[in-house]
């Protein structure tokens, strides 16, 4: 078996080099186009890091947008709020709403007002009004007791 002649080996090497050059050119064009698209998104503000570095320094910032700006009052209660959330934010005794509203559900205080309405066979608005009146009664009685 004889080795290929020198001219055909040179042709194969030239083809390989030409193929490598073409691939590098195509990759360069794709990289340039991707960079232009990235810069356009960055200029328009459509490109923001999902988790900026400062959030790693203060991980609680990730959840600040989920909290209300001000603590809820009796007028701002929502059906998604749980009794545990109400007890903590309104500084209510842990069993006050349970005893006042006669809640027998075993998942109290991790029970939302909406779930309370469903298990008590009430309309959500009616349950919300009951919770609001119970909160108002507690806050009015606790403010009267202060000196």
C-alpha cells in the first residue's frame, strides 16, 4: 500500500484549512449578530439579570415585592390572606379569630379567608365581612384599653 502522493496531501490540507476558515467566519458573523441583538435589548431595558448580585447580599429583597407596602387593616383584607398572616401583621392573639368566628377547621391558622368561606358554606364577600368586623372589634377594644 503506497502513501498518497504529495500533491493530493497538499489538496487535502488546503481543503481542511479552507473548511476551518469558513467555519470560523460563520461563527464570527453569528457572534457579531448575537452581540448586536444583546446590545439592542440592553439599551431598550428589556434585558435585566434575573438575579442581580445585590440580591445575594440581601436575599430577603427577593420577597419584598410580595408584601404589602403597609400592613393590612380591616378595610384592606383580601381573600388570599391566611389567618396566620392576619394574626401576625395585625398583632392579634393567635386564637382570637378562631374563637370569634367559630372556626373548626384543623388547618387553622394556615387557612385563607377564601378557604374559610368554602368550608363554612359562605360567600367569599360575606366571610371577608365577618373577618373584617372581628378585626375591627378587636382593634377598637384594644385601643380603648390603652392609657
